C-alpha cells in the first residue's frame, strides 16, 4: 500500500480522467486516501469538425462535471501530435503490411505511461493514476503488475509494456474493485456518469465503419480469394480489411461442388496478395500451437528465464492458456501452447502470466 503523504506533505497525484466511470471513481478514492489530486483529460485525437462518431466533446464535458463535483483541479493536455507519430502512424504501417495491430497497447506505452507520465513528473507529481482494472504490488525489491480483482474487467493485457519506472510512479485505485462496485460507488457519491456505458473499439474510430475509415488513409490493394488448394472463388477488397477467423463480409455465395457451410478467413498470403478461405471454423490453417513474438518486454528487471512454463493470452478476454516459452534471440521468443489456439494473429500481442502476475509480453510475428 502506498502512503498518501511524503514527509508530512500529501503526495501529489495527477489522474488521467477520461469521462468514464472508472477514472471518475479513481479520483474520489484518491481524495479519500489523502492524496493531493488533480486531473488531466488527454486529447489524443483531433477529430474532424462535427464528427458524429467521435465522443471526445461528450467525454470532456463528463470529465469536467466529475471534477467540479469532487472539487478536483482539471486541465486538458493535448497529446495528439505524439499520438499521431507514435501510435497512429504505426497502426497504419502495420495494416499496410497485412498485420492487425493493437493500438490500445501502444497508446498505453507511448502516451499514458510515457508522454503523460513525463508531463506529470515535470509538473511535480509523485504519481499518475488511471482507471485501469489492474493492481500493483511491491515484493522482493520489484514492482509487480497483477490482474485486476474483477476477472471479467482485468486490463493487464493492455499494460504488459510497463516497466519498473512506470509502475513506481503509477496508482490504480479501482484495481481492487469489481465493475459493479465501481458503478455502485459512483451512484452513491452522486456522479452523473455512474451508468455510462464502457467505450469499445479503437478510440479514434469510435462506432464508425472501420473499412471506410481505413480507406481514407491507406490505398487498398484488391486481390483473389482462394481456397487452400488454390481454387479461385472471388475477389477481396484488400487484405487489410480482413481478420483471421472472420466469417462475415466475404461475399461468397454458393460454390459449385461445395457445401452450404459458412466460409472463414484462414490465412492471408501477403506475398501473392491472396485471401485464403475455408469452410471449417477449425481448419488446420486456423488452429496452431506455436507462435514467435518480437519486441518482447518484461515487467520485472529479471527475465523469468530463457525457458519457462506459464500461461498466456493471444487476445483480450481470452482465458489463460498454458504454454512453454523459450528464447530464440535477444528479441525473439517462441511460444508453444499445450492446446492448439484459433486465429493467432500477426501484429496482436501475446501476454504472459505467472498466476495473477503479468510477467510481460510481445508482438506476434
């Protein structure tokens, strides 16, 4: 547990407030614990004027109301330039290369726990705080990143890039609560956003059509849709618009000498710009036990070992899967799951767990 005072002065915390219920309740809890709290709304995206899909203005208004209600000093800080350079450009580059990136992981790494953390420390803060459902603990001289107590809301998957410096200066006030408890507390203390629905999807896309959005930034390269045995069935609009395991939107009708069973994306052939589809949702091309990952990061200063057994997730909300992990080179690791995994997707993250401790992770190659 962290002391809210430092040499008899309250520790200064700058909270990243989003307008959602989690960070709002975090502000209340920090004040209750005796911290000197101020809040920052991060403007990470510059939307077009009157963009009907962007909730930025509503979120900003909700964040302001919460801070007024709780008497927390409030400021808006613009990180949109950093976001474009460090997150969005990478997002576009990855899609252009036929991979499926996870901008939430990169946003946490580059914006919330880098640009925002630097801003806060330069402003004289001892800590930053967020509304993430994770916990931190100090044991044996190391900060540990642990799953949030509410298993259905745990967000450690998105925070595996945090290291000792980031954890030392971060607080996660709602990590010990369930979502139900957070909403109940928000209602009890009179916060208007207590029932606000959780934001879903990628922050800068919102509820808009993903294909249309991507087409505004990248040139699509149409190509053939083929079966694993190279039978041509149609044309795709560009590999970037499809994900492994996808069933909808393939526009493949009845095929001669084939059953009426649904078709699934089982592979992207980048070299030949082909979308490979099959009628089995568990086709061998879709079910694999092994992956390699790069840009590997470990939360603790010590690596768990050059070869170890752990559990892992290849996507958010997946249940933990047992696996063996071993080092290939300084930056590449191999992961072999005890059970085959469906739709292991290049560009997404594999995140390793030792019990409820998030050990680290890497980008699937």
